[in-house]
C-alpha cells in the first residue's frame, strides 16, 4: 500500500506539471487557482496518507475537513453550519477509531502496556535543527525516546543486543527518524500521523520466541522510517 501511495504522489506531481506546462505553451487554459484551491493542500496529502499509514484516523479526519472546506469555498455548503459540526465529527471519528482499535488489538494490549511501563533505562535522543546518529553495535538496547524537531535522528540497532521486549517512542515534527532494526526481533507499530507517516520496511513474520520492539510514533509534517 505504501508503494501505491508513492505512485499517487507521482501521478499528482506529473499532472500538475503537465497542466502548468501546457498552460504556459498556450495549448490549454486550465485554471488551477479555482475558488478553494488551497484546500487541495489538505485533501491530496490526506488522501495519499490513507494508503501509506497504518493508523488512518487522522488521515480520514483531515480528508473530510479538506473536502468540507472545499465545498464551503464553492458555496455548496454553509460554512457557519459546518463550523458547528466539525468538532463533534472529530470526536465521533476518534471514538470509532478507539472502539474498533480496542477490538482488534485487545490481544496485545497487555504486552504494549508492559513494554510502556518497563522503560526505566530508556535513553533520550532529541535532534532540534540538527542530526543525531546513534549506533548500538555490540551494546544492549533497553528502549529509547526519539524526538526529531526540524532535525533528524538515526538509530542503528542492526547489531544491538535485545534480550527482552522493548519500546521506542518516536516523535517526528517537521523532521525525520530512521530506525534500523535487527533481523531477530518482531516489530509492532502504532502511529498518529498528522500530515506525516510511518514507513515500515522491516515487516517480518511474527515469531513467538523472539523479543518484540514496540514503536509508538507521532508524526506531524514528518516521518519515521523503519528498516
């Protein structure tokens, strides 16, 4: 699905480029600055994120908000009435997400809870307008808190020693986080994307006898890549 999301981005950019080019040559006269054109900066990323993100709640919320704002700009909907309904709509969507999410992940809830509470030795790495590269080769990994704020964090666990389940909390805000994981662990991801997302390239079959790395990610105009 993530590859399909990248394909959609490619199609969108090619389409915009063709329209601008043909307009410049006088072949077409397509007005891309129609009433409410700015809402496309909400609609397009949110729609594409549906195919890339594992947690789709915020993608759905922003997509609907973008479409509604476009319809208001086109005077199809009344903005004053929509303004009264946006907040309850967000609450309903989040509530439904929690309801169904709890239904599907109840089996692993205790494992997540244990990994979240057993983090006494977790280390903090924060990159603000900078870059942090941390390699755990030959070292025991006991969890981490990663924050990339207008910066980047690179965490290499490829040759790390992981004896028990561990949790990584990753916050990418206008920044990027790369996590290289070892082959002998399970990976489980939860994410909250707001115009950002998590790309998990390290997906493997689950093995009961292997330790698990639990990744709790928050992405706002940023991304987390798991390799």
